């Protein structure tokens, strides 16, 4: 019956536009072309979809993010979106913020205005409607843009995170901690203490990237949480092969930065480091050497 009703109801113009924007064969240029051709006919939800899909395709390597960020068609979408942020859902607001972070936009012109409007709308709705994925991703977006002037938004994100922390998974916990540490948010410590306790309970579910992000966050924030670093050391020792060429140096640096005695990690990491050297850039090699010199086994 449900299928019959769907077949009997023709798609709306907004639904047809959505399908055109998310076509699997699209490139970022195709998305911008479709959106540009429709112009004022784009519904608010379509504006959000066009911005988000463009950023997604750039992230997958199909187009240069720097070139797309300068495309006047994207600027038009962002300018048009400023007046519609109040009608977007928290997930759509999150998608737009993520898109600006992915394209390294948000600090100039219409993208700055859109980020401000998106943040204000998110503040109003996140406490009542936000879910862990949206809360943590919006925090990541602000941190990636180094949006230090958005203290009010971060304050509400801290409140929302505190209320729903038991629902946060490994990705949400590590991203939230990373974001607060990246921006050195002044009210970060109480929430990061709660994140630490929650992470210790769920540490066996963390992937390599989550372990790396979490260890970096607490080291960068100069929050030497011993129960957390003990759990991290045990987990990294057991699962060292899951730390890729970028994640391994960051994790070793974190243990060394807080001077945590993680000899077991450094011992099992030596062979993994040798295997990962070809995938490391100069900064990763330097961080690894520094970490072994400071805290490695003697």
C-alpha cells in the first residue's frame, strides 16, 4: 500500500531537483551547473543539498577544493542560503558548516555571513533537536575553520554534548574532544573530563583514527588524564597495526607530550613505524623521532 501511494504521487519539483543534484554520475561542476540553471527556483533544502554535494565530491578528489571555493556559482548558492538558515534542520545546518570547513571557506565574504547565520540557527535548535553526529560534526567544522569568534555556539555545543554524552559513539567523542582542544575553548575542561570517562568505558570500540584523535586532543589541551592515557596505552599496544602512517606519529607524540610512561606502545610501534615510513611526511617523521627521544624505551 505504501509503495502504491508513492507511485500514485508524482514527485514534487523539489524532489526532482534533489535527484538531479545527487545523481551518482555528477561531478562538482555538474552540481553547480544544475543549481545555477535553476537559480531562484531552488528550494531552501535544494540549496543545502547543492552546497553539501559539491563539498562531498571535492573531498572524494573529483575536483580541486581551492578552485571550487572560488567558483562564483558556489558563492551565489551561499549568498542565497543566508536567508534560509532558519528553515534548515540541524542536520542540514551541520551539512552546510561541514561543507564550508571541507572547502576551507567561512572566513570571508558571503561564506562568512553564511557561517554566522548557520551557527546562530544551530544554537537555537541543537539543545532540543541535535543528535550526537550533528553536535560533534558542527564542532569539528568550527575547529577546522579555526572559528575562534564563535564562543557562543561552542558554549551551546558544550551544553548539548554534556546532556547527551552517554549517546556519543567513539567518533563523536574523539571529534568533540579534538575540536575543543583545537580551538582551546575556555570552558573545555569539564566536558573533556566527562568525555574521558565515557571514552574509557567505550575504548574497545574505538578505531585507530579515533584513538589517535583522542590522544592528540588531551595532549594538545594539556589535560593529562591518567585513566584515559592508561586505557589508550593498553588499547594502542594491543591494536598498533590499526594506526596508519599519519595516526601513529600523532599518537606517539601525544604520549610523549604528556610524558606518560607508555613503553609498551613504543616497543610495539617500532616495527610498525618502519613499515609506515614511506607514508609519512617530514613532520610525521620529526614527531616520531621527537617522541622516541623524549619518552621511548631506554
